[in-house]
C-alpha cells in the first residue's frame, strides 16, 4: 500500500509539474515563437486533459477489473512520459491540446486501477478506509502541490527542456508500480470475473459496467462531487497563469500584479501544507462523522475561503487588519474544504462494496466525476477570469459551491443506503431489492 501511495505521489507530481509549467509556458509562449494565449484558450486546453480522463476512465476501470489493477497501473506513467516529451518539442496549440489528451489518458489509466486496489485492501475496515482515502488524496494533492511549487522555478531555469526532465519522473513512477507493488490476485480476480459473467474468454463484458451505472447508489454522489470538483478545478486551470502576469485591466486587484516564480512557489507550498493537513485531519474523522457532514463542512470552508480571498484581493487601500483577517479566513477555509475530497472518495469506496467484482469500474467513476467537474471548472474559470480576473474566479467558486448544496441534501437523506463495509454485496451488477 505504501508503494502504491509513493507511486501516486510521483505520478501526480509529474502531472502537477506539467500542468503548472504549461501555464507558465503558455503565458510566455510568444517568447518561444508561439501565438498569444488568452485565458479562454487556456481553459479549453485544460479541459482537453479532463475530457480525455472522462472518456477513458470507464475503459481503464473495466480493464483493471479484467486484467488486474496492478497491471493497468503501469499504463499511466508510460502515457505521461510520451506526453511531456511531445510538449517540450512544440509551440503549436493543436499539438499541445493533443499532449493534454494523452496526459489525461495517463490519469485515466492510473486512478481507477489504484483506487480499485485500495478498495480491495480496505474492505471490512472503516477506519482503514478513512485513512487510506485521506492518504491517497494526500499523496495526490501533495504531488500536484509539489509540482506546482517547483514548476515556476524549474521552468525559469531550464525553459521547455524541463518537460524532458519530467519524463524521468514518470519513469520513476513506472518503476515503483512495477517492482514495489505486489500483484497478488490479478489472475484469480480475472477468472472469477469471467465465471460470473458466464464467459471463458478474456473479452470485456460492457453490460456489467452498464448495470453498475444504472445503480441509483452511484448517482447519489455525482452532482455534489462534480460541483465541488468544478470549484477546485477552475483554480487548477487558471491560478498559475493568472499569477504569472499582471493585468492592467484590473489595477484594483492586488492578486493580478504579476508575481515572481519564487513567490508563486512559496505560495504553492503553503497551500499544499494546509490542504494536506486538512486531508489527514478529516480522513481520521470517518468513524465519528458522517461522510456528508464532512462534505458539508468542506463547502462551508470553501465559502469562508472565498470571502477571505476577496478581502486580500481588495485590501490595498484598506486597514492592514482586513487583508490579515482575509488571510486567516483563507487558511481556515482551505483546511476545512480539504475534508470534502476524502469524504467523497470514502463514499465511493463504500458503494464499491456492493459491486465486489467491479471495484475498478466503480472507482473509475471517481475520475469520471472529477473530470466532469474539472472540465466545467476550467471552462467557467476561463470565462470568469477573462471578465473579472481573480474576482471572477472567486465569484465563480462561491456559485459552484452553492450549486453543490442542493444535491448534498438529497445525498444526506439517502446516505444510509450506501452504508459502508457492512452493506450487502451486489452480485453481477444488480442492486439488492429495496430494504435488503
């Protein structure tokens, strides 16, 4: 399990490093012989990554159930290495969009297989599941955060050559998965899956996946998780790009005055530490708090973060206590918002207990919901930043969090139906009868 988490960290480090370096690269693309890039174009490029993840995650989720979670883990680093090498070789926007699709395929292959592996390993232990979910999210966010922190400095030192260096980190992830993760039950799991499906070949039975998707339990979580991911995703797609350059259209916004690579890196480290602490804290509260309660707290924390961000962004001519209070609000809000991610992942793992032969397919929905949210967030973020800069991003964030509240109320009323490890199993992708 620790090897899985280590591989997750290095893999997501590469993803974050590429995404952040691409933000700096695109902001300065004319200096490298490329065209000018607008925030809206950046949003489209970011959404290409998540579109690929959205389309391919179900495919790799089913493949991981058929071929074994460990085997499919190896696909992700290979796709990512190819993507970053191509990124460093071109300034053509169409080709860069293609590399984003390929790197999205890397995540689509990795996440369902990793989460399927974790779901198997934590079956029957709610405490272990909470810790594993938090540590997976922690490894994911720590990797992405470290990539974001290092990217501006690395790109400033090496330029596009830094993308080639990142290919070596993808290679490290491959080695960790290949030699550090034990593939204990791939053959047995594939044989059991074939027997249950009534086939003797290794052909993929997509009917099972369709049955999984028809489960009402799966879709209880989707709307809230998509909206929360969209609120986070608009920052992932726009933050480095916006902070790397000044915008004379909005002289009143303190956060749009252009920051140095070092300042951006320090901020990314601080944000990563706060978010990581929140992940660990809330991941250890699965036994005492309902999953939906933690998500609700997270949405409230996001609202506090937005208010604090507005105070900082417009604190130039206000008493110093106002931006300081805003900074405190951002820290507190980010810490609380972090809890929403392991809570949602824990709910999805609980649902997978009802589909014991299709854990990869179920956990692949994590990437589907994440990708839908990130696509929505990237597109909304591009439009919002084009219209109102950082203020636009903050306003869009609070709007998406408000959208998440409605479906969360329904999810909270129905939460007992996805009950956790003690819930009844569902065989062959068919829900139990009501009341079972």
